[in-house]
C-alpha cells in the first residue's frame, strides 16, 4: 500500500484519529479506485465525499450536458458551465478541492461496450445512474467480475440503499426481478435529499474499502425523508436469479479490494451478516 505524504497526514488528520480508522484505513483509501456511474445530484455528491476522504482514484462516468434544472442538486457544477458536459466540470471541481485524487472523467453512459472495462479497473462501483438500463448493466458486470457495488436510488422524498457483494448478498436483479421501466430523470427532487443519500453511499464505499464500520450487506435501508423515517429490510436472495443465481453456489468469495483485506476473517466476521 502507498505511504501517506506529510500533506496527506495533515489533510486527513481528523478522520485518521477516528477510533478504528487510523493510517491503515487512510492508506487503503489511497490505494483504491472507485467507479461512480451517473455523476449528478447523487453520484456527483458521493464523488465529492470520496474525494475529500482521500480515495486515490475516481472513475466518473456520465454522458450529457449540464442543464439549468440540474443546479438545485448538482453541487460540483457552476452556472457558467450550462450546456457543457457535466463530467468534465465534476473532474475540475474535485481536482480543485483535492489535487491528490486522480480522476478519470468518462463522457459516456454505462454501455454494454464499456461496462466490463470500467468495472475491472475499479475496486468498488457506485450505482447512481438514473435508469434501470444502466443499473442492470453495471449490476451484471459487477457480478461477472466479483466486484462490490453500492446501490443507491431515490424517488421524490424516498431513497434506498444497499451494498451488493456478488455471491454473498442479493444482487440488483434479486431486488427488482421485473426490471421496472423507469427513468429517474423526470421526478421531483430536493438537493438535500439526493445529498443525504449521496453521503450514505460514499460512506458505504469507504466501509467496503477499509473494513471500518459495517456496510449494508443483505440489508436494504429505506428512507422516507419527508417524515425522517429510516428502516432496514432484508431483501430476498433469489437462488434462481438469472444474474447471480449460479454464482451464489459456485463462485469463490467476492473480490474485495486486496489491500483492504489484511485479515479477511476479521473483515468477513464483522461485515457479512448472512
Ligand atoms: Zn441476483
């Protein structure tokens, strides 16, 4: 794992001092690559908190140009960027905040052509796309390559979050076998709602990478933010799931960031509730 520079030790001092975090967790973050798909109110804000936390490399994937009605929640953007590709502005904002983070901005959506290469390069993927097409593509690739995926979505004032570890937890297809035909672009949203979910999403990635805390493995956190109601549910792990069903019986344990698992038994015992 890479060492921390004096600047990094100071920049991250307040999180390094957290009990159970320490310099090892910080070095694990520095050694990690996180893929963020859908860099909008949700993915962009999650990327912000990963950047300030010191994740070494971010791969940001988002097609399309910035619109005025994005500006109530896409906090990496600025008014003068309207009409230009969001993902490049996201990269420049994050680089200005933390120049130590390497950022690869991919001006594209998640496609069947690019998804395998993107997932293979990442230790953890964040699923923040606005439609199920991209979400399913990412889920399938994460199962194929054994990469953990944080699944975050919202609708109006409701949000949900779970962390998928292929072969160990239900996958997105287990959760939504009927593949709803919805496009997340059209619904109403407050920036504080997408931002709340984004912070929790970033936190899941940090937990996965470092073993600090307990990720939402096989747990679906549902949030009704209009009433500030949070609940945890246990989603069904379909043994016949067309995406993860066979793997769940035959595959080796999911591939988690190698450097994060200095003591796999410790990590698994603490974090998998299966
Ligand atoms: Zn499944």
